[in-house]
C-alpha cells in the first residue's frame, strides 16, 4: 500500500479517510515507515506535515532511515496536495530509536524526543529551529525519556518529558530559555 498517512473526519465517521501522504511523495531512498507525525503552520501560514520516517521492525533506526521529512500540505481542495519541503537526517545527530514524538513549537520550530535510558550518550530531546538546524540537545547522560514523549506549553515557555527520578516515574518540566542559545532550567 502506497498510503502512509490518512486523514479522517471526526465529525462524520461515515466519510472515507483521505490520503494525505503517499510513499511516492517521500524522497527516493527513504523507507516509508512512519514513527511519528505532527502538523504545524510555518511562518507563511502554510500547513506543514512533519514525519519521522524509516527504521526496522525491531525498534532501531539505521543509517538510511531516521529522517525527519517536512511537507507543505494544501487541504483546501480534494485531493490534498503535498510537496516535499526538506529532509533532516536525525540519525546522524543521535536519533536511534523508533519510539519518537514531534512537538511543534511556536515559531515554526520543532522539538523531537526519543526513548532513551539514562547513561546513553544519545539525545532524549532535540530542538530544530525554523531554518531546519538542530540547535539544542538534551543528552541521555543527564536524563532519560520514557517512550520518547514530549509536551510543550501553548506559549512555548515550558517543556515536559516523562523520566525517572529517585527510582520513580515522573514528568519533568523545564523552563525553556530562547535566545542566542537555547537552555532548559528544571522547574518541577
């Protein structure tokens, strides 16, 4: 099946789901296994579908997968049109696990999380600015992330990840400090 992402109509479940993203929309050489998706608006107001693609069924990413692909999406007419915007190789930046999530920021930026145990050198959280550059990594050597989850407050000032502290499962919240360099300050 060529369809990777479909959209349903929650207001009318009798409608057929619409195809949104097809394997033929993905750049050549990238496996079409979806690990997480998010839809956001860019600075021009266009809808953008972000998807982490690739990987194997045993839970690991490989050098030819672990790609964050972004697509401009126009859903004003049927069928939905989609065009590739950019691809970021997350594998080369330490994204090695299929348990991931994408959280859109407030200015076209993205936060990407992955499941990692503490002590690993790979990042549990990455920030990608609106130009597509990774400008922050929270490393697993200082904190773990359970199942690669991440949440962001509406104004982008607080970020949360599930983790372990003092042998207990908790949600750790951080104040996000934007500027020349992104930093996180532990809150609770």
